[in-house]
C-alpha cells in the first residue's frame, strides 16, 4: 500500500468513520457516502495532511485510486516535507 493511500485512508477512517476494508483503490466517493459537502471537507483535510494547496480547476476523480494518483502528481516529496508540484493545476471534485 502506498504511503499516500495510507494517509488518505487515515483521513477517511478518522473524519468519516469509514471501515478500513471499504477503502480500496477502486472505492468511489459516492459509494463511501461522501457527498459534495463531504468532498469539500475532504479537500481541506487533504491540503492539511499533505501540506499542499489544491488548485481551483475541477478534475473528475471517480475512485480513491484516482485521488491517490492525483495527490501523488501534485506532491514533490523532499524528505519528510511535501510541497506542491508547480506545473499541475486541477482540483478534486466528486463524480
């Protein structure tokens, strides 16, 4: 399991009280019961956890795997510190 997925799963387990076994890469936000308001809250949590600023342009992300890949594309990891990748600009949006 990737470190990004582990951190995303921690957010979903802690903030949304979701069972870990439901949080595979193919799980959709809709199937997890995360509505548009929940998605906005998730975005804030992702920004805090990964120390990134998500851009304002929407991008379709259907599954947790899509979210993990998107975060990985946005983040340049330098030691223990994560910084935003400057060349990428979309933001998460529930599908």
